[in-house]
């Protein structure tokens, strides 16, 4: 062996030895995962739309089907991104306490969110719906150019919550900027109305359905049993792993693991920060923590309970009656723009029978199946997501409907294609139109 190889071997040996001594040292900082906010957002770890689409102004006008004209637009949008709600703030405070003696968190500081900021829109949350309004005008340019704002022609309706009304206002600013008489930007003041929250069967259907609150939110078989099983199977081993890895004392409560995802989510959203709570979990561990919330949403607001497949019937009834009124010459309204919750969007999509994964989001899914779920909140009903129903008519007064979610068309099951004949759509959902919401929601 020549001198070079001997020296090289000695170097490798000492490098290996010193590396392992360092790695095994109790004083060494535990390994943290380094990822940029863009990496996490663009890979859809959060309910945050990537900036590339959320704030894009490079929007092309849509094409109309042959011999048809876009006559009406119906929008259902989720509000913009917000600060944590009280329950989330409390969970983050619990995490602070759990990690108080962990060396990894000694320089992290305390939870920056307060209960007083409950549901407040952040800066991004005010910009998201504003850009949605701009994008709507650009995408439906030929339609909007022929519309002059009037409260009977363009209707803004929101769930009775301040952060949702703010989102509707921001959308209107983007949509009608430069078309009104007010201020340097020529803003157009719009009328935004809502039902009282405890009488709103259309946008707060889950709040006002006693049967839902008794049989869905508190159902052992459909929800509690699954989350308990997932806690034992996945969250408990992950909590034990994190406890050992980061020297957490007393040991981390498995129920707090999903809130690490929540902490990471809000720190990225409001502080563009990934070097604290986001750094605790690998990509795979992050997905496992997130899946707890995905499973909750599935059982409480989607296909995880059969009642949810009917719960959007009041919304669907109002929509169908509004379109028919216009087609029959009994209404001047050409745009019905509604703003509500992600839960509202989920229930409406579930009632339509769309955006359904190949398998239910249960506790026994493999990790590969969890990664393969296509339709989850992070990809469909994220902050300021949009569901449009486009209504087209022909010279012979035939009508077509197209469902467009986040500006991507979706074929409604039972329809012959992307553009669904209006009469066929009504036939498909005949059992959900003109439903008796109060009777359906009565309990026992």
C-alpha cells in the first residue's frame, strides 16, 4: 500500500471516530430538519395556497362552449387565512409547556399567538380573497365587462362571521377596483348580507343541524373510535420517538403531536419561520401528524358519515331555485358570490358526490395510502379556495352547468362531461333539491 492510501485510510478512520464521538455526545444539539417555507407550502403540507397561483395575475380568459354564453356565476369561497382560534392557541400553549425542559426548544420563545386574535385575518388572509377577485375578473373577463354592479344583479352573501365578511369585502375590492366612484382607486361599495348564524341553513348548515351535532360530531363509531385507534397505532409511537430524540421530560402526550403540525402551519403562515416547530418532524412524520386532522375532517364534514351527503341540500336547493328563476325571467341576478368556511365547502362537495378519494380516511391506512390521498383540505378547501358554478345558455335557451374548483373543471358524477345539461343535473340531484332541512336535522 502506498503512502497516499495509508494517509487516506488514517484520515477516514479518525474522521469516522470523531464524527461518531460527536454524534453520541450528550451535549450535541439534536438533529433538526431544515426546510424552507416555500418547500412546505409548495408541497402542500399546509392549507396555504402556493404564492405562484394565489397571487398570480397571469390569468387567461376562459373559452365558452360552442354556441353558448356564460350568463351566471355562482361562487362558494372559503375565507382568507387567519390567526389561530382559541382552542388552537391553548394547544400551542400546552406544547410550550411540554417542551419547557427540552434543550432543543430553549431559545424558541413563547407562543406568539393570543386568544384576543381569535379568528383575525392575517395580512396574507386579506390579500388572498382580494387576488381571488382580480383573478375572477380576468378569467371571466367577457362576463364581468358586461356587468354593472347593482345589489340585485351581483349578490354578496356571507356566513355571519366578521372574518368571512372581511374576506368578501376584499374580494369585491379586487373584482370591482376602478369601476366605482370612491377614492383614488375608484372603489365600488357593495352590499354584503347574511342570515343570523343560528338561522343559516345554507352556509352554517352543520351549526344549525341538531342531528349533525348529536350523531356526527359525537359519534363513537364514525369518529372517536378512529381517532383513538390512530392515537394508539401512530401518535403514541411517534410521541415516544420524539420524547427520546429531543429529551422531553415529562414524556410528550401523544394527543399533542397533531398540534406540532398546527404550530408549524401558523408559524410559516404568519412569521415565515421553519426553524422551530417545523424542524421537529421529518416530511413523513409531518404527514402522519397532519393525517390526524385529515381523518377528523373526513368523519366530521365529508364522506365519513352518511348525513354529510345530504347536509348541503339547503344550499343546493337555493342554488337550483336561483338558476331556474333567472332562466325563467324572474330574476336579474347574474352573480351570486357566497363566502363561508372550509367545512361549508367540504359539505357542499360531499353532497354533490365529488372529490371522493379511492378509500376512506380511516386509522388503518398504510403510509403509502395516506400519501396517496388526493382530495384533502390542503389541496381542495384551503384558505380562500373557490368553488364556481358556471351557467351557460344557448340561443334556444338550453342551459349547461360547469363545476370549477380552484379554477380546475370537475366532471360531476352522472353528467356526460365537463358541461352538464341543466335538466340532467337537476334529475341527478332530485332527492336533494327542495329538501326539508329542519325535518332532516330534527333529533331524535
